[in-house]
């Protein structure tokens, strides 16, 4: 862990010394409701498009001050405290561009919306430093991507899981990134998913349950846990089979594994989900959850007009629906 923290600090220092872009400074006063919170948690809640570890490293590196004094990670913030953050310039040279084909749903000078295939990791991480969506985007966009999320996640303003398919917004510059991030925070972006779940659901519904890290299994999320964040999922029944249901889910919030965790919480985990579903998948050869980000809509960051795109269901999903229909006859 010490080694990882050291490496992360070095990355921040290197970014500060970069000459290709300027340091971005943001200032705000802590609100009454934020009084008494740890600084790192407060920043993580305000800046959801950054990882908490990244923000902690900025604090340790002296890039954050409270009332003009260098801050500490666990420092408690009081209402009215003036907090200043110097976000360092970023370099996009550490992740290599790769000529990987992209299914592009929409593209202009500000944005690109792609249809991510099953099995593709969105951004580099431990064990996945090549073959990711970021590698493909760096090649396609010739490096012209927003730098707000650092060297490993250029352009990435939100993500979907490795085995989830469908629509994903990528930003080509920081202004677009800030606009889309603000819309995500306000829950104003339209996000509709298609999923197949275990069991028969006969009525539409809404799941309103906070989601946070599982207290025992740290790689999993769970509902109604300490420090969980508010999460709302609306689901609509599209088709019912003998043992499964085909649904559309619309998100109000965008928590990690939200649909997967919420559907499990009401006894209807996603078919194929190897984390939240049954130990044995009933469909031979199915890899990962049957979840597809079908529709995404947002206000364009430059023109102010609303745009909406739809990613067609992948072939495996269509074939699976046909098999379920045939089995239900």
C-alpha cells in the first residue's frame, strides 16, 4: 500500500511539472450541512468524477488548502471554511493508443458516444493496461480527450462495467467534461438500460435504496450500508418468461453496480451476474450479466440542445431473448 501511495504521489508531482496545460483552481465555502465532515469525504462527494484516492493524494501533496493553510486528509471541515484545490495539469503519454475498432453512435468536436462491447474494460487498471476503451479512444481521437480524470482515464466522465454493453459518453475537452459531469451530478442525463433478471416480475416499480461498499466483501456493493449514497432505479416490465423477466431500467443516480445491486435486493438478480447472481448460471456459455446501456441523452455542452442516442441490443442478447421466447411457448 505504501508503494502505491508513493507512486500515486509521484504521478501528481509529475503532473504539476507538466508544461502542456495549466493548473485548474477551484474554490468554495463549506456549507452548513458539510460541517464536521472529513475533508477527503467532502471532496469525494463534491467531485464525483474523481476517485477518492486521487483527491487524497492531492491533499497529501499540498494541492488543497483550508482558509489558506495546507490541509490534511482527515481534517474536519467547518461551515464557512474556504477550500481551495489546485488540480494539476495532466499528461496523456502513459497510456498507449491502440488501433481497436470502435462502434461510434455519435461524434463531434466536443463529444463521442460509443457502443461498448461486452468484455471490454473502460479504462486501464491493475491487470488491464491494454485493450481498454481508453487505448482505443486515444488512437481514434489522436489524444484529444479531456484531462480532468488524469492520465489513466482521459475523456472518461462515467463508466459501465466490463461485461455491461452499450452507450458511453466520452469528452474531448475539459469544458465538455465539466458540463457532462455537472449533468450527471444533477441526475439530468437520460440513462435507460435493458436487462434480463431471474424470476417473474408482473408490475413496474421503483427501488429507492442507498448503495455503498459491502461491509465484509470489499469488491461488492450492497444496499442500506453505513456511508451508502442515495440511489434510485425505476424498472419497467417489457416481457415475462417462465423463469425470467426482460425489463428496462431508468437511472436517477449512477452508483457503482446500481442496477445489479438493486435488482438483487428485491430478489431478482441479473441473469449471468457472477457477483450478485446464483453461483451457477442456468445458461451455458453466458459470460457476465445481461445488462445493456441502451439509451443515453444529454444537453450538448456547447450548443445547449438535447441529444439522445440508442445503442442496439448486442447479438448475444437478441439470441438469448429468442431462446427464452421459444422455451416459454
